[in-house]
């Protein structure tokens, strides 16, 4: 997956009812639940698809954010043939091969499209470049004149915007059948707007330009966000039309906002994208992930994420799974959340211990096992394989 740290701290990617009564102390086991999930209606559907809907499944499915990419030798070998990131993500045979690499190597239950949250921008009238080091360059949108050139509803055509995306998704469905779930993904409006306003990754400047626009010209920022919400909703639906069975949505930079600003500039547009997906594809599960940041770490926004209309909230590595599970609505599935640094560094015994602790806490509700952030680029491949095998061999007590 091309949800790389620079473009997604999410990943985004991926990246949501108010919290219920306070749960057990950190480290405590989540209480068993009964009427929390529905029986799978169609067992010929892949495991992860059913789990993301909150259905009762025979075992917990697993995949890893950013699973296709630099930690795999087969990916690094492919870089010689396709030297730029955009080549690897926009040439169908390259993107297809990269998307399938972790499925072939690890047998993951989810195969996510190798792409980037910025991929649809050129079809909106904004070109971008990503260097091999991860630096992003985008002509910034900072004036009403800039916004007027940015394509919105009626101008952006998702069906012709990224034909290579549709081609890869269709071929992925053919390749994996019902042995795995095919995931598409999109970046949510605030995160994309951060790139558009900054013209680069905003972390180096503390998102100075976005902060300035929030304070001095919020109407312009809302204009950017509104166009993005329309376009990204259409783009996500296009991915489902072409073969994606689950959509993960990433708001990697929204956690940089204080809560009141998040509720003004991020959350309404998260909801609009989810509503657009659900209006056209009501049975398609949507997973949301927001990376841990200044204001979102330690689960501070999870109660809000749970109200965005998604089926599943992906947890970052700063929260205790059992604590969150006890507070979340029973119908809401959770994804995550092994620390990717633990997966990288080991030892294997600790990876197994922490993985099984999470699995046991999630055993009585919809749960998709994953990491709490994208896999680290220097993670040993045997560690990734061990993690997947551990999940697939686990049975709840």
C-alpha cells in the first residue's frame, strides 16, 4: 500500500456515538459481550469484509497499513524498473504487482490498492510530485482565484479521473477471489486541504499556512474543503464500483487541530464523504483512521470518530484496545492496533504476547487486526509473517 508515512502518517491510511461509560483500567480485559455482532449472512464473502461490517466471523482477519512497500525486498527490486512513486502507483501492472506482494508473501486477509491519497488531485486540476525521500510538492491554493481553478462538483469526473485505479481494483478482485478482501482508500478533506494550502507536507512548518487561513479566511478554507468532500465522495464510490469491497478513509493531519477546530474544519467533511459512500453503497464497510497527533493521541477524538457514520474505527498505537472496546458502541467494529515499532524490533515472544492480548480483547465484537500505524520501512519480513501467522492461528478463550 502506498499509504506512506509522509503522505499519511496514517498510514490514510487508513486514517467516529459518544463514548459509553468509562471502561476498565488500562490493561484490563474487556468484558465479554453477547448481542454485539450479527451472524454472517453469506459465508462465501471474504472474512475481512464480514468482520468490518461487525458480523460474527470464524477468526479475526488481519492486514497491515502500508503493507505493500519498502519493507519488502520484492518491492525494492521493482523500484529499479519503475523509479518514481507515481510510476509505481499509476502504471497498472506495477500497482497490481505491488498490491499483491504482501498477499503472496504473508497471506494477509486484506489486499489494499497500492496508491496514494494525492492520486486523484491531477484530475481536479492540481499536479503533484513525491520524491523518493517522501517530499511532496504541490502548487498551493491560497486565494479565491486559485480555488476557482480547482475542479469541483460537475467538473471532476471520478469515472475518468484515475482509470488505472479502476483497472487495478478489478484485476485484484479477479486475482484474490474470496480468499481476501480488496480495500480501496481515500484521504479525507482536511488532510488533503492541508497539502493543497501548504503546497507541501505541513509538519515542517507546523501547518503555518493552514493555521493562517483558518484564522484569517475561514470561508476560503471551507470552500476548499467543500469541493474536496464532493470529489472524494465520488472517488471513493468509483473505487467501490470498480471492485473495492471496503473503503478505508484517512485523516492523517486532522489530529493537529484542537477539538473545537476539528469539529469545525474536519469532522463535518469526514461525515460528508462517508454519507456519499453510504448513499450509493450502503452495505460497503467504511473504516476511518486518524494518526496520533498533538490533539488526537491517547484516543482523545475516538468518541467523535464513532459518530461519523463509519462501520469501523481504526485505533492508533497510543491507546489500549480493551479500554477503547469497553467504551465504544457494541455495533461498531474496531481495527488495530499493534505498535509498528514493536513489530519491527521484536522480540517475537513480545509480538505474540501483545498481539494475542489485543485479539482476546476484540474477540466478542467486530475486529480487524492491524497495526496502530503504517508498518515501519525497516521491519524484517519474518516479523511481518510471524504477526500474520499469529493472528490467523489464534482462537479466543
